[in-house]
């Protein structure tokens, strides 16, 4: 879309100049109109040729050497073929183990490894990215030229590609992209933190041991009147404040009484009339992600494929993936996260910042796909 606007810019300027140069519609002759139309046509043709040239450069910029290892396809500069193969050979078994046959679709989104353009003579750094469904290079990053570093980078790129291809029932429930790597003890600590900090009525009761409330808080069971069943008065106020754009225009006075004056009666009035789709689940996406990870671990080999291949809503998919009923799965998940160490494994500053940046990048790339809309 931005490229189209860029191409149209000179045309708009030309139209404005041509119109401004006139002396009024009444004074225009047929010949003058013809000259103006011809002029516009020439501007359009020039811009079309320029756009074609830009597209050609973009396509030609992709490396020509193709490396295939397992489900991975890598396009690499000839100077980096060995590096690409060494990285892919390390990564392919991890991808197969984690994502099963769902990773077969990676063949449509090859990874790109090429000489960096900033300092072309620097052999210690390379550029890598992933080709999206439109043929454009996305998630382009500068990486050290060694397989260990590239494996980490490519795991995030792969997770972003596969997240965009998830069935809508999974994608909508998850509310975020797939985790790039298999879970470890920090994953369960993350679930514990998410459960403790969500601050909703249902999540507090879940943490206290009410498994049925955990199931409801995770959106795995129908709940009549969820705004009142899952949230207390303060929670409803926060929920309404988060939906400012959707709710304030309906009744700005009542909204302000709720959010600004903390009048819970006003909040309850809004909550009773809220569309069901605006009422969020009582546990955040960071907690739901750990439930999905626990189901995959519990299910073992083929768990991801069973989750993808099972039709229907997320509850049925998690049950098929884990081999457990939803109630049993959630009970075991709750025990795992509540027993997680209070202190997560230490992260150095560079790793923490890198993880945050990659999470934002993966989410942005996944959301750019038309399949998310």
C-alpha cells in the first residue's frame, strides 16, 4: 500500500499543477484538454516504469543459491552457502520436533542469508530475513556469521511465519505468536507471574486452587455474563478503560463517571450493555501461551500436528494435543506453574533486550500477513 501511495505521489502533484495552471474551465479548448491528458499519461507511464524497476531490484536482491535441509529452505549468497547449510542442519531437527508437519509450509517462506550491505567487507556479520507471502523480504536483521547465533535468530523468524498460518481458533485464543523455542522452567515461571499479576476475580480464585475457575479464566468453558462472573468491580473498571475507543463514544458521560470518577455503578451499567466480544478472557495471552506449551509437552510426539488437525474450538484442540481432558490439563498446568521457582533463571541484559525486540518483531511480522485480517 505504501509503495502504491509513493508511486501515485508524482501523479497527484502533476494533476494539481496542471489544474492550477489553467485559466478556468470556460477558457479551456478541446486541444488544451487533450494536451493535458497526454501529459498525465506520460507521467503515469514514467511512474509505472519506475515501479517496475523497483520491483525488479527487490527480486534480484534475493540470493540465487538454494539450500534445503529437512523442512527448511534457505536462499544464500554463494559466499555463505556453507554457513547456511551448517545453520539449517542444526535447526531442522528442532523445527521438526517442535512443529511437526505444520512446518512443511516453511517452503513457501524461505529464509534469506546474504552479505550485509552496510559494511560489505565485514565477513563477521551477515544479513538474514524471511520472504513473506508477497515475495517481500521481512524481519531483516544483522547477525554474527556463526551457526549458533543464526539458529537463535532463525527460530524467531520461523515462529513468526508459522504464527501467521495458525487456524483462527488457535490464533484468536492465543492472542500472540508462537513461542520460538521449546519450553523450559522459565516458561512455567512466566505462567506463574501472569496468573499472579492478572488481578481478576477468576484468576485469584484459580491461583487459590479452584481449577474450574482456571478453566473459565482461560476461556475454555462457557461463562454466563462473563463481565460479572470473571471480574470484580475494580476489574470491570479496568476492562472498560482498556476499551476506551469502543465504549466512550456510546455514552461519554457514563464512561467518564466510571473511569475518571471511579463510580462503580456507572461501570456496571456499561458492563451490562457491553458486546460479548469486548469482554476479555480473565487470564492474559502470556498465561494462555504457557497452557498451550504444557499441552504440547504433555502430548509428546505429534502433539502439534494433532492440535492443528483437530477441527473446532481451542478446547478440543488442546485436548487432542495433550491427550487429556481440558479440566485435567488445566489442573496439571496450574500445579506446574504454581510449583515453578519464584526466581526465574537469570538473564543478562543483552539477552533480555534481544528477547523483547524479537517478540515485537515477530508479532509485527505475523500481523502483517493478510491471514490475520
